[in-house]
C-alpha cells in the first residue's frame, strides 16, 4: 500500500542516487559501485544518523523536521519545484517560501487591475495584497481604505469577524462566516506550526466569540465558488458569481474574482 511516507522515502532515495559525490563536495577515492551518494554519505552531509535516514527512505512513519528537509534540499541540490514537493510530501511548511510567495508577480497583479469586476488577491493568511477599485467600492470597511496597497489589508477573516460593516454588507453573514472558517482550516492544514498563523487564530479566538465557536467546530470544507450576495450601503442588493484561481508560480496566493450576474 502506497503511503505519503513511502512516496517521500522514494523521492529522497531517487534524488540521492542522482547526485554524484563530486557534486555534493565529497572527494572520491578508488572505484565506486554506485554513481550517486551512499546513504551514509547523505546522512553525514545532512547531520543525520544513517539509521534515521534509512527509516525515512524505507517509508517508515517518521516525520522529518523543516530543518532536516532544508538540509536535504540543499545537499541534494533540489530545484524550487522539487523542494516544494519535498516539503509537501513531508507535510511541513517551508520557511523559505514565506517571503518569496508573499506578493504576486507583476503580471498577476496586472490581471487584477485590468478586470472591470471586483477582484483581489489573498496571501497565505488570507490578507488582501492587491485589489482593484471595483473591489474597494464593494468591500466597505475592508478594501476602501485608500489607494496605497504597499501594505496588506487586514485578513478576510479579521474583516469578517471584527468589522461591523461586514455583518451589514454580507448577505446571510452567519452561514458565510461559518463556511469561510471551515475553508480556511482546510487551506491552512499543513501550516498550523506557522507562528504567524498561530497568533492570528489565537487573536481571532480571543476577539470574536463567533470565530471561537466556528473554529472549535472543527469543520473542514473545500473552497468553493458560487453566488455571493451583498447589501451595499449605497448600491443596495447586489449579487455576483465568485470564482477563485491559484497562480501557478505563487501557489500560496488566491485570485478571487466576482462576476456580475
């Protein structure tokens, strides 16, 4: 039976066998029966015991820390995509991606600004990092603070639970809020050791009884699109069809688009 542990072990073993001792900075003496690194050599270069590395490669249920994965990634000279895959298999958050994926590429940001319907981009903490004027006009109390987008807006959850205007704007607030918490739990499943995320959840639990209740329910659902209705303070009732896209090069980000119906 294939498990995530066995897939992780096979991935590490295959890449160990691909890299030569010379590429890893080791001197070679005499003839070798294997082209790649020996298991004990990789263990030594990564500061691990050979037994521990053997267990990982055998697919035993052990979970390498982020620090161990970082050392493996560097010694094995993994590409950015390979490193991301390694951390995904190990169900660990990669500390090197927190800053590199914080902002969208110029091209993705331009997409938001060229759209004529409300659109915005959320980072891994569901903070808005880019939005257009249509989104600012719609989300009163969240994205209408001005044109300076040098800093992230409060997270969508902070707006939802801590802003009175959100309860007035969002139709069926209770149902939507409960659903968003369940979607966020699913989205953040592999990042609960992230201290920023831990602090954010703790602050929301302390500040909002509703968030505390919804979070404690342990509901988990996939993010979905569909109809989104609002009671806008100046435009009155308005409904959109929402869809969410994930940029290929910035998978921590979410491009949310609201299409007029």
